C-alpha cells in the first residue's frame, strides 16, 4: 500500500474496499488525493484560505451546520455531509476554485471533498477538541499527517 493509500485509509477509517475508495459519484479518491490533500491542507492551515480550522468552524456555524463540524472534532461518530451542504458552507466561489484545481465540476469536487474532510478533521483532532492555536501552518499539517501514518 502506497503513502496516498495510507492517508486515504486513515481518513476513511481504515476501510479499504473499492466502494469506499470510489467515493462520491464513483470517483477514485486515491487518484484524486495528490491534488485534493494540498487543497484540504490549505483550508485547515492557520495561514490558509479558510482561516484554519477555527475559520472553517465559523463558516460551518454561520451556515447552521456547526454540529456537523463539532462531530468531526469530537470523539463520537462523525456526522456525514454531502456536497451541496459543503458548497453552502464554503460558498459557490470557493467551491468553484476548488473544482477548477481538481479539473472537475463543482458538484463532483464538493462530493470528493465531503468524503475526505470529516475523516481528516477527525484524525487531526484525536483528543476531541480543536487545539487553541489551530492546527498550525501547512508544513505542520503535513507533519501531523506523517505522524498519523506512523501510527498505522
């Protein structure tokens, strides 16, 4: 299993069958991971496009979906999110930029992101709470992902 497969396995809860890896709309999430991970890292980094984990949590709260984000950070079961809901949280412009980076339509990009984001945030907040100083910059996040893989 390659590095990207390990990241995907950690994010999707270790489920490695083809159906889970295919994700939304039959997309192969493993194939998308090299492009999707820098986008998600940029979203979660303190110096990133969404203002880090705290900024993203604020967007979820403003969209009335704070309980969904809190479930990903908390220690309980992660609540699902679909692509339409994620587009509502992030906004059409942001989702359009992400879709452009991925080379796909907004709906497909939102669907792929909705498959990765809950598990990734869950894995990056193992104590069930967001760190007071956020998750750090992009390099810090890549180090955290490396740490997750070392535990596998």
